[in-house]
C-alpha cells in the first residue's frame, strides 16, 4: 500500500523534496491511513509533516477525541494543531458543506501560519465514486463529472485517490492500527451518508455489481475531456481585455468555437473578473449561447443574469460584467490651440492641426475639415446635453444629437463619451458621426482646420458599426 501511494504521488507530481505538508487528521479510517502512510514515506520523499484536527463540536465526546489524536501525534513526534468550533462558527445542525468550508478555511490559515506549502486530505477512490454520483443526481457538466481533483489550488493534495476505503481498512488492520468512527458518518441528514449507505448498495445489488468502477471510468473519461476544454479556454483567455468591472473579447473570436469551449471560457472570464467563487450556472450559459448563435447576429444585446452578472455584445465586442460599474462621466473642455487633447474617462483623443492643402477624400466620420478663419480658437469639446441639435451638412435641416446617437445604436453608457465639438455654443461636429454645415471649405479658404477623432476601441467601433 505504501508503494502504491508513493508511486501515485510521483506520477501525479503532488509534492517536491523538502516540502512541508499539513496532514488533515480526523481519526477515521481514511485520515489515519493517510497519516501513517505519509509518515512512513516522509524520509524517502523528503517531506516534513505537521498535523491538523478540527473539532466541529457536532457530537458528544468530540473534545476527548482531539485529546486522543494529539497524544498519538506526540508519539509520532509530529507537530499537532487542534482547533475547535466556537459559538457562532457553526449551527448545531450544520450541513456537510458548511462544516467543510469551516475546516478548509482553518486548514488554509494554519498552513499559511506554519509555512506548509501543501495540505494533504484523506479523500479516497470511494469518495470519488460518491462524489461523481452525487453530482450526477444534482445535474452537472463535464468538469463536475471529473470529480475530486488530485490537486486543487496548487495547495490541497489527495494522495489516497488511488485507494478504496476497503483497501485502507485492510491496510490498517494489517498494521494493527486503530481508528475512530465519526458518528456523523452515519447521520442520514447528510446526503453523502445516504449515498454511501443506501443508494450505492442498492445500485450494486439491483443494477450493476461493478457500479463503482463504472463511475470511476466515467470520471476519468470526463477528466480527459475536461483538461482539453480547459486548455483551449485558457489559451483564448489571453486575448481577453480587462476593464474595471468588466472583461471584453472580440466577438468574432467566439463564432467558430464549440459551445463547450465557449462555456468554459465564460466561466474563466468571470473568475478572472471577480477573483471569487461567483459562477455561471448552466441556465445562464444557455441564455448567452442562444444570443451568440442568433443569425443574423444582433449588433447589440444585453442580458442581466442573477448574482450581479451581465453579459452582452456591442458591435464586435462581447462583454461580461460583474457588479455595477460607474457610469461614464461627462466632460466640457476648452481648446485654445492646435495639438492633441486627451479626453477624460477614457473617451479617446482629438487632434487639431492647421493645413494649407487638403483633399476631400481625406474627410470621414472620424476626420473633418473646417475653414480655419471661421472657426478659430478657442473651441470647446463636451459631452452631449439635453436639447442639443446639429445643423446637418448640405442644408438638410437639423437633428437632435440624442437621436443621432440612438440611430447609430451607441449604447446609453457610451453616449457621454462621444465628443461634441462646439464654437461659441454652436455644434460643429458629433465626432465619429456627422458634421454640421458650419464653416465649409470654399475656394476663398486660405487656412484649413483639420480635426481627427482618435477614439478608444469601444466608442470608435460602436460608431463605425452604427453608421
């Protein structure tokens, strides 16, 4: 058994020579075998061990159990760290997930305080079977079917995932080592106990005597698929642009991807954005995929998903947002001379230059030319205001600036970032969209004022797609 575990540790590259490992020890079969095996292997693997026990205070006598475990570690000459749940840490009828979160937090804190790079837990092949079955019953994707990872967060390692619980029990008996049964392992309030003691025995006797091996094969197959999908998604994650409260990706990057890769990429994007456990549920992913696959594609759409998550597209930009980003702020600047002006709030730049020669072919929605003598400095650059109107080029009347922005499908949140060029209160140009009929260049024009909008990608791209 010791050779089997040592081989598994090396194959999975779970530790390095010189590592200090904190061993989670409850006193049950799994953790007793884990501690004994690692203790026997510590010299050959060049490991230094420490031990942690967390008393959840969920049954009478739990305190004396910790005293017994401490004494055992003293005999092994191993450092022992014992913790007990205090009032308010856990409810009297705390569920399995609450107790797991509580002890894992203590594991992590203890490892950090005592310079332990790794935390070893006693998860077994039998736990893997139970976990996969429980996830099937709840409904899960490929990553869930992969089951318990051998290593998590580069800190938690499971050296016994190659061993069944019955193998470990036989090992302890052969070593004449005692263990203590945790009364909560038979508590029917915990779903895992129902699966372990009722559902799995029923499946073995009525459906498939080898159901454990079948579930393990399913887990290994899912793990292989999951690793491929994860690698593809992580490669694409490098192209994601990170902004405050949101991440974006060119929409065309998603068009040819399989749904499995898109779904994983979206989850990685959210994880990268929130740096927390916030996640996208299958129903949320389905809603996003439905909009991404619409043909013809909608130029703009947005979904408000549960948990403060929003997703959508604007032009060729797909975004994923978490929380409530600050709205774009307006601006009002005075320009006194030629040169380049950087606009606030990431709205881009405007470049002013005087010329003697120009060509009408140079004019575009992002570069306009005026008679310099009629415009002259100072000029103003500001955000749109209620009631703004633009006298359209060519004498085609006037139009509200708000209507121009709406017709161009500029998202409401980006409209305050579209620069408006003004002279003495008169609008000369809505940058990126339309210029006015003011100060046209004629044969009598001696000097020309060129103004170019060097907008940020999201504003400029939105204006391009909306014209």
